[in-house]
């Protein structure tokens, strides 16, 4: 009886060992499929020497980069519209809208339409939160005076915002279809010159007349100079901008419109843009023009792409 019990124990051990061997040589599960094409970032990619510029899009993690348009004459801005798979950009004196299609096979350009050809060169463009209108900063006949206009994204006549003639390095829709934020003042040097950010309420029913103007930021008060591109949050009354504090690196700052308080620098870099839910900031980081994302709560920074002369990154709103 003892011999039979021992034989049974050995047999059971052999079965268990064989089972372990079978498990050990089984194939691992297949890797998850790559994320689908989901353009969330648009940016400009300049060639060496600046001979050509591409408008590139990619997923939020920097993968699946696709060039949608190439030109020799692209100016600075390329902005997503919040709907319709569209990118608005400036090419010399033309304001253009690029429409793209997204499939499981990739992202392709379906059309590029010129919606306006301006007498003077536009320098910045922004798309309204509802995707129906454009805010345009444009040079005038006087090199020391720029103008700000509103135009339908479908084209047609433009309406000039009646602001005091000045130099306007940037203007954006400020979390509303009836309010804009404008940078006022020529580029300045350390301890010399003044730039401000004004928030302007507009009456759209009355040809975008100015209802209220509030100065929410003055560079000299905050110890900053040379304000870079400004962007608006999508869920709060907050502006995002880059600026130079003294002689140190350019940094990314936030501005609470209501409290008129500045926070930062959050990170060294420039050209910041908020994600649709404002939980992530896309920016161009030093010392090169690589693109990064920043979680402003955890301060986790991730490099999403790199390249030569990348610029003007924009998150899909």
C-alpha cells in the first residue's frame, strides 16, 4: 500500500510539472493595438534654412505625425478650429482654412481654401470658441500701428474692433465669443518699455463695438518684459502666456483675469497652449524647439516630439 501511495504522489508531481511546463511555453498575449489616428496637436515644422514650412498634426502623445501642408510663405500662426477638422493659418497676405479627414489609415488633407486676401500682412489669427469667427491681428499702412478685426470663418467682410491704434503683438478670444484679450505695446527690453494685456468685452449685435476695457496685466508691475503669445483657458477665466523675466529664460505663466494675479513661471518655455479640459499645457521648451506637455497640477513634464525649428504649437480646443 505504501508503494502505491508513493507512486501516486510521483505521478501527481509529474502531472503538475508538465502543466507548469505547458504554461511556461505558452505564447504571451498580443500587444495592444496602437492608438488610432487622433489629431490633437498642430504645429509648424520649418526646414533647415527656413526654405519651407510644414503644418504638422499628431496625437496628443506626439505619435502619428502627419504633414498636411507645405509652403514657402507661411507666417506664424496655425490654429485648430474646435469643430469640423479644420486648421486656420496665415500664408503671406492670405487667411486660409485647411480641412482634413481622419480614418484608421491616417490623416489626409481634403481641401485648402483661401477665405480672404488682405491688403496688409496678418500676423496672428485665433478661432472663436464656437468655431464660427476669426480674430485677426494685421499690419496697417503705418508700421507703428496694427489693427484687430473679426471675420466669419467662412469669409466675407471683416469688422474692425475700435481699439486705440497701437502695436498689438497678439489677440485671442478670451473664453467667450464676446470677449477678447489683446497684448498692447511694442516689443520691450529689460527695464525699458511697457506692455499690457487688456480684456475687452464686445457687443456682437452692434458691429462688435467695445463695451468695456480692463487692463489685467502690466509687465513692469509684475517684473516681466517681452510678453509672448497668449492663449485662453477653455473652462476658466484664465490666460496662458510666455514672458521673459529679466535676463533669465523665457517662462510660461498663467493670469487669472478676475483677480488679475499672475502665477509662474510654471516651466521654462514659450508658445503655450491649453488642452480642451485645461489639464495639460503644450509648449515649446528650451534649449531646442522640442515640444513638451506639462501637467500644471503634478508638474510632470513629457517630451512629445522633437525636430528642427518647430513652432506655434496648438492643442485642439
